C-alpha cells in the first residue's frame, strides 16, 4: 500500500514538473489573471489525479492536459458566479499565485490579452507549446483549415496591435 502511494506521488511530481508550467501559462492566457489561473491549475490537476494512469503515452497526456485546461477555463469564464465577481487590486492578486518558473508578464503578454479567446489559444499552442496545426486542430476539435485561418487572423491582429509598441530588450 505504501509502495503504491509513493508511486502515485512520483507520478504526480513528474506530471507537475513536466506540464505544470504549460498548464499555468494556458490558464493565465485564457483567464487573463493569476487568481483564476490558479483555480484552473488546481482543478486540472485534481482531474489528472482522478484520471491518472489512463494515458497511452506522454503525447496523449499532454494533449489531455491542454484540452482539460481549455475546458476548465471556458467553464470558469462562462459560470454565473464568475460573471458576478469583481477583481481585486493587483497587489492582492499577486500574493498567493502559482509562479514556479513562470516568467513575469511581458509587454507581449499584455498585447496577447487583447486578442479574442479563440485567437489567444491558437497563438499560445502554436508558438509557446510548439504544437503543429494538425495537433491543435485535434485538441480543439476544429478543422485544420479553421486553425490556419485563426492563426492568420490572430497574426494580423497582433501586427496591428503591436504597431507603435516599444519593447524592453
């Protein structure tokens, strides 16, 4: 019994080490704030614990975590509870947040938040997670042509939004 518990802890530690940053970045990207991203992060790994061991390989596990993260974000953002909440100030938001190895928000992150959800997620998965269009289309349940179109439109919007923005190097 103790051996099994250690194995589960090791599996969880491995999943957190390998995919924790990815899940958190997607959650921040979709929810636009760290507090909600923390909630999503926690829910995703609770679901991972309930689903553990049913993955064919690492690619399947990664795809599953991305899909669950996106679904959790959508559930949170469309919930009636969320629609009736108000945001705390930034100083309170940064107090208890999962920030293990996650970089501070950059100017580009601020610009990305201005994109609509469907464009933010394809940009994130394509550039940050380095997934192919085929993998993104499978995860999102969209046609490859739809993902390509969304990427093109997102790039066009980013180009427009980035005109005149100076970045710290």
